[in-house]
C-alpha cells in the first residue's frame, strides 16, 4: 500500500444532545470528496477518539468508509493494550480500511522503553490483517518514537510508515535517513510540511486540512512540481494559520474554522471547551485574510 499527498485528520461532529452526528460527518466527507485530498484518517487525535465509546467508533468507521468514494482510508487503531490495538486493526480491516494508524501507548510511560514499544508494534503488525502505520504524537502522549526505534520497526514487512506529529523537522530528517526508501514518512504538523517534504517525507496528515483542504493540497502540489518559492510563500501562510487554529485553539479551533467555511464542525466533547467570543473573533479575522469569499459573515 503506497500513500502520498495530503490526508485530512477528520473531526467528529456532535448533535445538540451530545451524541455523534453521523449525518454531519457524512456531509463533511462528501464535501472533502470534491477536493484533491488523497484520503482521510478516521478516529485520530483530531477526531477526539479518546472521548468516544466503542460503539461510536464503529459508527464513525462505517460512515466514513461508505462516504469516502474511493479515497484512501486510515483508521486510528491505537489503544493502551496490545490486545485491544490488535482487535481494532482487525475491525478496521473488516470494514475495508487500507491501513491502521497506531499511536504509542502512553499511560504507563515510565515503563515504555524502546524495547517495550518495539515489541508492542511488532506484535500488532504480526496480527494486523492490514498494514500498520506508526503514530508518534509526543505533545499528547509524552512519548516520542525516535529514529532508531522507527528504523528497527521499518524492517517489519507489515509496518509501512509513520505519522510524526512532533513538528520536529530534524527528527523527521533522522527518520527519513534511517529508514529504507519504501518506508513512508508522513508529518502531522502543518507548520512543518514544506521542509519535511523537501527532506523526503511522502505527505501529511493534517487537522488543518479539515478547514483549509485546498491550501494544504496546494502546498503539496507546489513542492511536487518543484515550485519552491511559491511553496515557501504558502508554507508561511499555513504556519500562521496552523499556529492559531491548531496549536493555540486546538480541536475547538479546527471545528470553528470548519463552521466558518461551510463544513459541520460544531463544538468538541466535554471536558474540551468551545471557543469564547474573543477567540472566535480572532479566528474569523484570520480566515477572512486567507479565504475572504468563503468565510461566513
């Protein structure tokens, strides 16, 4: 399974009663289908996966698969136990997902030395019916998959790549240098897309692509076409957008930005909080400078 390009890390919309709104999720995916996004990640960090029940997760996986119209699909399958992670990869495979995105376990982080993480991922990859993509997101888990560990895991025939969301371009460069050419390195930080692509990353899996899919795809295409000056200019714009929308305002910011652009974002699930008035004002002003014709008054 070969991946490249930009994937949207899908959000999870909720109805007024707090339940997952599968109709709103379907609406969003149908709109994304009209863009040049390569595919979608369901049940990632941006999808508030840790706040969902197993039944809700299943409904989301089914809905995204049905709505995706041939786009490539990754399912967030990481859990705290190896056994649960394997079960989630098997369910994703049953539903027709192309690969499983598996974040590091983190609750007992002091026990998770490199050899423990390597053993965990090898067991998951041995049992998973679909390819496994590693997922390192230290800002949430407190655990980083270093280049040496990734290089070791890259030797497993069912581990095809990594999503590195650290935003550390040097770390991405070390992973690219330490792994074989067929190993697919993706980044999860919109602020680091251009430099990461320049040093060998294959693409990006982005929360920002939920609100600004066209601009995220445009950056990838400019790099692919060798238009580096234009790519650097667009990267600077996306750095500013990502800093406010994703880094500062987090999932609530992504969802509000989606609302302003005609998607169905809504509010996050408790204990996460919606934006207050001043935050909304700042975000709307930013979007108006980026996409004035597409922002709701």
